[in-house]
C-alpha cells in the first residue's frame, strides 16, 4: 500500500485500502478557525447536542485577527461560546498565530496521524508525515457530532527530489515550478509524496511550504516521510505516539516525476493563476506597490531570516508598502531576539501582528485599484487580497524582500552575494 492507503486504512479500522475506495474514518484531530462560529450554527441546525470527542477539536482564531468588523467579531464570540459550552480544551485565541503554524507547534501534527480541517491548506501538516486535508464546514460540524467522516482514498503522485538549492532559491520556488509544469489541476484529488535526497535535506519549514501548496496543484495531501528532523520538531509536544510510515516498495503510484534543483532559479506565479509560472528573469523589473511577507506558506523563522538578510542595511523602495506577519507569536519572539524585527523596521517595513492579515482580503492591507503585489502567499486569483483589480505575483520570501528593496520584481540572488 501507499502511505495514504496505510494511514486511512488504520483510521478506518480495516487491514487494507486502495485508491478510489471510500472509507469511514475517525480523525485524530479536526481543526477550525474563524469559521468555527458558522460551523457552530450548522452544528445546531442539524440537531446535534454534544461534541463526541471535544479533546480532538482544535480551534484557532487567525483569519481576521483582530476582527475588522462586527461580523468577524461576532464569529469570534461564537467560537468562544462553542469551546466554553462543550469543554473544548484546545483553543487558541487571536494573537497566537496562523492555524497551520500553531497546530504543529502545539503537537497535533504527528507522524502517522490523520488531521482534517475547515481550511484548504490543512494539507500543510503532511510535512510531519501525517495525512492531513481540508474539508468543508458542514463536514466539520458532522465530525463534531459523530466523530467520523467518509473519505475517498486518493491515488498517489510521487516526486523524487534531488540536487541542492542555489543561494536565494527556496522550496517555494520548487513547488511553483511543479505547479507550473503540471497545472493547477495536475494533482486533482491526489496525494503527493515528496521523497529523495533533497526531501531528506529540507528543513521542516521548507517541507511545510511545499505541503501547504499541494492543494494549489489540486491535491488532497502533500506528504514528506517522517524522519529524525520530524521527531525532533515534535519532541515534548506530540499529542499522540508517532508512527513512521512509508509506502511499500511494491505500492502502485499513478505517476512518478523527478526534479533536480541544481539549476533551478527563482520562480514567480503571474496574475491571475498559481500555475501561470515563469522564471524570475521573465518578470524582473515589473514595478510593485505592495510587498507582502506573510501567510501560512512562508513566514516561519527561516523565511524571516532570509528576508532580513536581504533587507539588512537597505531600505524599502519609495512608493512600496511592505508588510511582515510572523506565522506565530513564538516565531515573532524568535525573530525579535535574533534582531530581524529591528531589521524590518529600520528598512521601513510595517511589522504587523501574527495572523493571516491581508492574504484573504479581509483587512490589514487591501490593495488599491491597479496595485501590483509581490506576495509570499499561495494564491493570486482575482480578488484574493480583497481587490479584483489588483495584480498579485507569488514568489519566495527572498523574492518578496528583494522586490521591496528594488521597487520592482527582482532576483534575490543579486542581493545575497
């Protein structure tokens, strides 16, 4: 069996599973964020009176944090009412950070586990060797009420990764390259497996960036096998016993692809699609008005450190607004102690609170008409950041920082020598 077949079979209580099969599974944890309020309303509408497994619920407020209007504030109030009424112990209020960073930090992403969440980028936790995927709000309400859900076992696409990144090139660039090559539906309802020497060399943060964007390839999950780095990352916080699982040598894969990054240059996704990808040389010089270093994809400590290395001793270009959002309060404090927050402030960037910020277009930096944005986020469709007339380019944290300094999309390698 493949990794995904093994994990889903185990959580269905059956000995075997195959791609395409429908199984009723019991997830180890189910996550919701600001949409907990609307889910709570659905929970009541379907007549549910209790949460079957309150300790398996994880609620993290991060999307409009702090709330930008009465509607968002009321959703937060409903979330607080839900966790208090049903004794949900795993509640993280505004200020703790982005859900896809907080959940692993708090030990819920464990090798061999099954985590589902009411956010499409729940696939991020595949970086820890667990199966994780996004589901709908009504599905979360049903899990609260029943403790289980049916899932279709995905087929698996395997990516063998080799070589070493050039200075200024990141795992985000590799994932953009993969999506550009295969298209936004290239991995539709698949589980992606990232293996090989490069996958083993990657940091947990770099793996998280790739797993996070699996859904932009149409996939249900993006998996890295757990190893010593994984176990070190969860040591002392893991909420369950880790199980190191890999696909069998005779498992069936829908396709196998190989990527060697030795010659990979920074990649940029142009408006208005994440698969509209090109090497940075083809878009370099495009003027930008906003540089956004944030989102659940690329604001971990190593991302902030790389951006700070480019900004140190330099200034954000006149006419550019740069925003920086750390992925969690812990990462913010780590960056503060390392001097990176001071670097951002001295360069003229706005250092914001932890949270999703302008990524979804709810608040904190909505572009004006016609603005061009260079973003470290994962989506660039029209209106993603709140204004359908803005043009959003996606790149790595290094590309965002270099572009902020240059006032136009720029190759970060030119700023790191």
